[in-house]
């Protein structure tokens, strides 16, 4: 059951005990970024100045259905863009798919090997933990709920899982991998959602998915996962930690996060995380609804029956903490809560005792891959599913 955490996709947050949107100034210095400098503008008021007007124009012109059809079979990093795309979109995507000049292929390869041995922890943190914590981010919970994906959470989770699995794949940034493709497609989706949600009478807020909103999500993935693994005393070398950070730095760049906001080190990442998360966390009715749907999905995937949902409740509470679990409306489980707190650290210790043995990392990766395939098959009902640009909001929204 613990292996199936990757089902909940590539979005989430680190729980903090502060109210959402606290009025704090942006003080994180761009000198701590991969760029090493920058204007220092508050990322709450920065979006994607290149992709946003382009997608708004394509949506208003009715071009997106044909774009989705053309991009359906664009799946590999080294694959040429399909013929027939609008020229301005083609030019943007050719720029957007380039790795940054500071990308280090040696670190990306080491990150792939790190994922091979630590996939169970990463899937658990990025999946169950990330999924539950995402619903405690008001902007994210509301954006998911009122966008098209909120009406079909199995499809939404399947598509975010495609992205998450692409980042963690052994060939993520190799020519035959798909991480570049999924990043570029996701960047297009974000730009479309920014345009569409502002037309929803239920939104009524700032432009969605700002640079800060993306940073919040980013910190719920690598920063949250690294903190949890260190809390569980998972052995990680300095080179492995740097490589794992690097694969997410490159991913952030390809998603359209400006280099001046991408942390250059773990210390810089943790400092930024501690600033952006407290002012973005809190409860919403939409978050409670989405949490219930996600936990029901997780329970159904694992072992349908009366014990499964309470166990999933306890696992989620253990990962995100009481404050966020209460915000999300996750029930306390008097039997499972203390059991999970006791058993999980012991399981980590036992597993790490086995890692140095021959073939254990390879076997772990085979099992993780089998679970990934099962998750996507379950969520898609065996039908081929890919990330597509939306053309509407949630029906009725």
C-alpha cells in the first residue's frame, strides 16, 4: 500500500501552522538562486509573460483542439515537434524545450540512480504527502476544483502522475525520456488555466498560478521529500542530495519558473520554503472536498474494504502533520494513528539495512515501476491518457 503513493501526482505543499496569505514581505534574495542575481520582485505578482498571451490568443481563436490533436503523439524529448502547429506556438515550444545552459547531465544521471533506490520514499512524499498538502493551499485547491480537471479527479490525478513519473524516471532527461515533453505541456496547461479561470464567476481572485504558486508546489516536492527522508534518517550522500536538487532545478526552469527564483542550494531552498509556505497555507471547503476524493481513490487502489480508508487517513496525517490534516478534514484514527507513527520509522530502518545488498536497488525499482503502471492503468481504466490543454473550466463554473 505504501508504494502506491505516487498515484496522487505532482502537486502538494509542506504543512505549516500559519494562516494562508499572511501579510509578510518577500525577502528571499536572488543571490541564492541558480541565476545568482535578479530583480527581487515579489513572485506573487509575476506570471509567465511569454506563454500567457500566446495561450490566451490560441484559446480565444479556437485553435486548442487541433493543437491537442497534433501534440497527442509528441512524447519523447528528442522528438521533433509535429507539423501543422501555429507558427508562434512552434517557436515558443522550441525555446521552451531547451535545457538551461547550467544543466549538468552528470548530476541528472546521478539523480536517476538515486531515484532507483529511493523511489518508495519519493513516491510516498510526492504522492500521498504532496496530494494531501496541496488541498491545504487555498489557491491551489480552488484552482484545481474550479478548473476542468476538478470535475474528474481520476483523470486529473492520472495526468499529474504522468508528470511526476516522468521526473522520477531513469531516462527523465535522456533523449528517449519524456520529462521535457511533460514539462512543456504542463507549462502550456498552466497558461491556459490562468486565462480560463479568470472567466469563472467562482474564482474572483488574483490571476492564478503565479510564480509563487509554482514555487509553493515545487517546495512540496523536492524540499518536502528531502526533509522527510532526513527526518527518517535515510542515508543520502552530499552528491546524491545535490543531484536530486538539480533534477528539480532543471524541471522548475522548464515549467517556466524564472531562474532568479530557483534555489541554488538546499539551504537556499529551505529558506525560501519557510518564507513562501506559511503565507500560502490554510483551509478551504474545496480543499476538504478534494482531500476526501483523493483519499477515497487511494483507499480503492490499495485494498478495498473497511480497513483501507482509516489506514489511508492515518498515513496522510503522519506525513503532513495534525495542523494540515485538520485543515483538510482528515479524521483521526485512534488505532492506526499511533501504529503508523511507530511502524513506519522501523520499516525505513529495516529497508535501509537491505539497500547495500546486491540487486536490492534493481528489485526495488522493478517493483516501483510495476506500481506506477498499475496506478496509471487503474486511474485511466486502461485507456491511453496524456496531458492536454484545457478549453473550459469545470462544468458549471
